[in-house]
C-alpha cells in the first residue's frame, strides 16, 4: 500500500511539473494561432533531435512530412510512431518526451484544444467524424 501511494504521488508530481511545449522547446515549437478555443502549433525538428519532457492538452496532429519518432511517457513506456505526409492523429492529454529516430525532418501542425468555452463552435457528438479522414 505504501509503495502504491508513493508511485501515485510521483506520477502526480510528474504531471504537475510537466511544462508547456513552447516553453521547453522554443527552437522546435512555434505558436501560429491562439484564441480562447484552440492553440495551433507548428513543430519542426531534424533527425536525432529530442524534446524536453512537456505536456499537451487533447490535440489533433497533422503531418506535413513523413517521419519516424519515439514518444517516451512518464511511466518509461516508449511508443514508436511512423507518419506519412497527410496523416492525421487524435490524442488525449499527454505528457511525453519526443525523439526523431528517422532520417527525415519532422514537420507537423498540432491543434491543441482548450477547455470548452462559450463562443467556441460546438458539434453534436452523434454527427462528429472521428475517423481523421
């Protein structure tokens, strides 16, 4: 029980201390639009580049180029990802470290969603297309 409590506290501390991507990696992330509903980021890196640990709220990623990368989660789990230009991906809120493990630069647009606010367009969930196509 005591070990489980310590693990939960460490995970909570990691999530709380994870910083905004634009703050941690200014050389890779550029905010190109921000309002009360979304923040749109342009992300670029080169083969071998690695980010600092950071967090994103729920987001949609659109790949402008083909690339390979790993995503390391706070738990230590490593996810391997490969994108082709034009691929679209949805992700829930996430804290991670990203690394370009391919031989091509990464170029993506990330649309981070902000908490629902009055004035943001609403789409009924029964008509929403979550396929990414």
